[in-house]
């Protein structure tokens, strides 16, 4: 087994996942034999990540805290080749979806996951889902503490939790260890933010009741500072309050955000604190040994400081404009001098956002082995990340990514679009998302222009469930259905940067599919005409308001 | 299945509770109770799992705890862990599944009142004996 710098299963974890595969195999057998009705089977397959879509079953595989070894990524590629059509779709929640799975094959596919210490447990259904983290964790320059240690602790605690496997609705937790939140913690059912208080102790801010979907809400802080060893007690208390009092009469009002909204953050805090008071110092309290044993496994690779100014890199910058742009948009500072974090863009011009073929996955795994200590991350922006690259290797990494089609210098730019699967796959969709993303991507493909436009996040959802997070896009695009016609509602001004998490405002009447690109172009033109030096699109919008954008998009009439 | 409310049965008084009931407020009503029936109106409605744990772990209830309503095979491992020890289910194969349910998962992560040793406790024991 190659060295990994994150948690590896021990025999206990492996036993549990193996037994879960056996249980699921039996459930599928009973379903195929007619011993289980579809109604009885549905929650069972959902909590194993198997979801029925428009054309076939979809298998959603958890990538805990978005961290993968090259070996795991190769196995995902192999599963996609063997049981799907040779490609997969990385989602906004650090999962991988395979969209063409046969029910009969699902237990074998899941068994292949278990071979590399992975699973699809609780990636769907009304239970605690995959806990997500900052995709730069363990490498980011601004990090206080690696959030993945805590994600793993939550993963274990939430796996087959006997009390919380039939919640009113799904439950998503995200953890960040940096002041610059890259995990969108304010739009999760529970968001946890590690921070250091005045006494130099690190603890969690606990944020509850955020979420997007049809009723987008920004989470409320119910605990400013929670000692780290009490995390599970506090989570259990919160989940218990939700399990007991969350609404079950209406699917659309069942998320914890509605409970928090209806009873108020103050009352929620009181309920949780009362429950927590009865649970603290219980068996849920984490012993220092337990935490240390897990934290040790997340020890970063030993990176010696290296040259930060490398002549070959400087030379290539002058020769190759695309490489120079790529350095600006796709390469982020690493905490160890002479290293960098590289984002491989899964959004080449005109491609469906987040898709990767098996060959591409294997290619990224090879690059990770050669230049990133065998490690890969999945970002909630649907890109892949190589967290530990020496600056002197950047030219080689760039060329290798270029061969895969993943070297587009567009991270954070207008074509780095988040889009949900939409009507091409999803039974709930009102409209297509992917083709709209592709058209915008083609229209703005020119890299120099993208860099001139600067940071601009477009997010597209095919229906009000908001899997594409359109509410927090600088430009949000939502598919709506009007008498059988696919229309798109535009919103402006959403954001997920910490401290200024904001929900977008609807700009005006929904537009037809072939008018979306024009409308985006009009918004961009408005910004370019009005921006002040240093202002991003969303800053200009905040300063001048929606009116100028509206006029440009809809005309003055 | 229909169970009349608060009728004495052979072993002593019983309580049949709606799943919205706050079991932490039962107080005196728990005195002398030998059987509590918790309800799963739909198997996807998981409120009674919390009721069960609160009864066992907070209220110190030690009598029989029965799951009634939509009680199916695949819920058994969860129910056992939450403190249920009796089941009213008409599902075919339920008894066989119940016999196997305790060993379906050899490891558990969560401490509950069921007395099972959690993975973290096992790891700690292992580390401490390795260190000794
Ligand atoms: S937003 Fe709607 S269309 Fe898109 S994936 Fe989610 S449910 Fe499906």
C-alpha cells in the first residue's frame, strides 16, 4: 500500500464496510426476488447511494472530505469502465456519480469500492450525508487546523447511526479550518468553522440551518465556541432535536433550516444546549488519544522548502501565454515555500462541468503519483486538485494536464461553471443545465477575455432543488418550466465567501434557453463598463445595484 | 396491530406512546411500567428511535420496549442499538432476520445504551494493551 497522508481504514472500518456490502447484496437479492416492494427497498438503496434517475440507476460514491489517493482514483476509473460507460461526474458535494448503473451490478460495484477503503453509504436518503471539507485542507496557507481530522471523526460517528438513519430529510455537514471558508459552511444543515479564541484554544463555531434548495437560508450560529472534544456530543444533541421536532408533514419543509426558521435560532439554541447538557462528558466525549490517532494519519507529506523562483517557470511564462494565465488562476499558494496547490479544471471549453472519463481519471492519478505525493482532491466547484506540487514541476504538470484536457486556465472564471445534471439525467428537472453551461463556456472560451472579466461564478440548477447552488452564484441560473417550455431565471449577487455569504436576487422575468448567453453577455458588458479598478463582478453589482444590469438585459422598455 | 392504550397486561401496566410524545416528561407515568410500545406509523418516520434511546439512557427504563407499526427486517439492527427488545412485525422472515441481526454488523461506531463496545473503545483498549 503506498503512503497516504490521510486516514486509512483499519480492520474495524474494513469489517463494517464489508458487512454493509453483504447486507446490501442480500437486499438487492430480496428486491429482485420480489420479497421487498419498491417502497420498502427505496430507502435501503438510497442509503447505499443508489438513486433512480430518468434513464437508469445512478450510484453516488462518497469521497470523504474530497480526498483521494491515486490508487482510489484509479479504482473509480475502473468501476466506471466496468459498470458504467467509462466516465463519471464529480458533484458539488465531493461525490462521484456514475449515471448508468444496473441494479444487478450495484453490489459488485460497491464491493470494488470497499477494496480501496471507500463506500457509497449514506450518499442519499434521509440521513447524515458525506461530510465535506475545504479542498485545500492540509495544504492551504491560511489554515488553522486540518478540518479532515474532524470530518473523519464525523464520518465514523454518522455511519449507520442507529438513531439518525430515518431523519425528516437529508442532513449535510461541512467543516472548514480556514478563515477563508472554501467549504460553504453557512449553507449547510450544520456548518463547523474551526477558529482560535483569545486564549489560543481552537474550537468550533457551530452554524445550523443553512441550505439552498427551494427555501435558501443562511445558517445561524448557535454556538460561538465549542471545545473540540465535545463535537460529537453537540452534533448528537442537534440531530436529536431535529429528529424529534423537524417537520415530517411536508417534504418541502422538512430540512432543519425550516425548523430553525420556525422556532427561531434562539429557541433552537436552547433546545440543543439543553440536550447537550445531558450528553456532555458522556461516552461521546473524544479522548485525546482517539483524536491524536486519527490526526496522525493526516500528517502532511514531508515537503522540504524549495526554490520559489524557478528560471524554467519564468521562461515558460514569457513564452506561453496560456501557461502564464494558468499560473494566475489555477495555482494557489501552498504553506510550504516552493510548493503550490494546482487545480485541474474539469471545465474545458464546451465540456459538461465535472465530467471525467476513466482515462482522464487515470491520467490525473498518474500526475498525482509523479508530482503530488499520490494525492488528489475533489473541490465543491467540481474540479480536481493536486495539493502538493513543487513549483519547479509546474511546467511538467501543466503539460501533462494539457494532454488530458484539464489545463484550462479558468478556475474561478466565467467558464468555471457549476451545473447540476439537470434534465439530461435528473427526473426532477424542469430544464437542462449542462447544455446551457456548455453554450456559455463556448461563448466565453477566449482565455484572455476571461481573465479580463476576472472572478465570476456562474452556477446553474435545473430545478428549484438547487443542486447547482444557483442562489450563491455571482450569476445564478435556474431552470423553470412554463407550460412545457424550458425557461431560465437569472439572479445576481450570490456569494459563499466567508463573512459575506449572500443569496442572489432575481433579476427579472425568466428568459428562453437561446437567450441565456446573450443575457450573460449583457451582464458582463454592464460590469465591464461600470467597474472600478480592483472590483470583481459581484463587487460592482453590490455598488451599483441591479438596475443597470436589468436595463441591459431586458432593454429599457 | 392494535394495542389498547394503558391497559394492564400480564406482566404489569403498559404504555403505548405516540411518536410525538416527549418521553422525558413521562415522570410518574413510568412507575411500575413493564412494557412500552413505541410506534412507527411509517418506517421512514424515525422519531421513535430517539424516544427509545431517551427512555433507556436518560429515563433509566429497563422494561420491555416494543417497536410497533411499520417494523421491517432492515430496521432491526438500528432498533436493537436504540434499546428495542421486542418487535411487532408481520413481515415474512422477520424472526429469522431478528436472530441474525445482532451479528450482521460486527463493529459499531456509536456509543448507545445497548452495551456494545464501540470501535473507538476497542481501539483504545488495543493501543493501551500494546503500550503496556
Ligand atoms: S437541481 Fe433539480 S434538476 Fe438539478 S440535479 Fe438537483 S434535483 Fe435534479
